[in-house]
C-alpha cells in the first residue's frame, strides 16, 4: 500500500503528469501547449475539410474515398479523445481526473486507434483490387460491400477493447496515481495497479495481436501482392502509374506505424533511461497522424485537390 494512501477499485483520483518534470516545467506549460494546440486545430480543420469534400462531391463516391472519410473520422475521434486532457493539464493546470473519465478516454483512444489501423488495411486491400482486377473493381467493392467493411471495422474495434475498461474495474489502485502521459492508456493504467494484472495484460496483448500486429502484417502482405502484380505489367509507364497510386497510402501507413513501433521499443529498452523521449514519442504517435493525413492526401490526390479548388472558386463566384 504505497504511501499509506489506501487502495480503491473505482472512483480513485489520477494525477495527470508529464514525465519527466524538471523544475520549472509548470511555468512553461502554456508554451508547450502552443504546438500541441496548433497540431490539434489543424488536424480538426483538415479532417473536417476532407469529410466535407467527400460527403458533398459526387465525384468522390468511390470506395477509396469512402475509406478515406473513415480515416478522417477516426482521426477526429483521436483528437477528441486526447485533446481535452491536454487542455486540462496545460491550460487549466488541473491534474486530477476521476477513474471513470480516465477509463472512458482509454477506451476511445484505443478504439479509434484500432479503427484507423483497420481502415489502413482496408485501403491497402482497395489498392490491391484496383491494380490486380481493375475491370471488376466496381463489382467487387460495391457501396454495400464498403458499408459492410466499415461496420466490421467498428464492431471489431469495440469488441477487442471493450474487455479492457471492464477488467480494470476489478483491480485495486492507489488513491492517488500518477500517469506517465497526459492521457490514459491501458498499459499505463495496468502498470499502476496494486493487484494481480495477469488477465489484464493478457487481454491487452491479445487485442494488440489481433489488431495492430495482424493489420500491419496483412498490409505488408497486400503490398507484397501489389509489387508482384506490378512486376507483371509490361509497360514501364503503367507500372509507375500503378505504384504512384499507392504512395499516399504508404506514407500514411509509415506515419501511423513507425511512431508506434518506436514507442514500443523505447518502452522495453529505455523508457526509464529516456523518459522525456518516451513522452515525446507517445505524443507524436497520437498527434502527428491526424495532422499529416489530410495534408498528404491533399498533396497527392488530384481528385481531392480539384474538389477543394472547385469549392474555393465557387466561393469566389458567390462573393462577387
């Protein structure tokens, strides 16, 4: 029983605290929050623009753009899940968060992360079908099939992570607990518990294996099949054109998975040696993908750029 603070399985207070916290860091919290707020604002604006364009432009009703709208929605969900506690800490200076709110935030953060991973896998499959069997693409990925894929993605994300918050309710925690980050993560909360966490750790491992690990493996397999298909295309120009359609998606995959991989490695080999780096990597993992995804697709997708330009031109005409 640490520090004689008592134990509780629910309703305990969690102190939101960035580690490490050098002397005087509290005075610089507002300055730290400026780039974080900027990232969140641009992320929310960019993903809302993507959603607006896809929902209002009939030319953007293909499955690849529907999957892109799902990606934008999951990015908005991640921003909505992580941003409140960052504001809570950096701007309001409030460090207390009740267990129920923490568990809810943990559920939505992980659920939207799993959704984004699944959408990236669906987009990889979409690219493979478009390159391998372009003549039957419209009959394979119909609107009905795309809707079923989207529903399956949501159901899987919920089912994989729903046991986590429920099992946390059975654990004992110190009355005052300190988080490693400025938001709630499953591994962080399990590490704070004072009771046996073997089942929780096993459930967390299974959910990761059947989500992020499985998705990343299938994405790599999809690209291996794409490269195999592209090698069979006779024309060098057609091969380059086929590969160019995958550039945006590949960039998004790397932006999503590389910080996650770096954070996992850091947690296992040097979290305590480089705590500031661990905090930075965690923030990059959750803040950078929602920020970069709209930018990458606006730069690389000609249809998105044309739709956006058409909207601006229409606004100018209406203004005059």
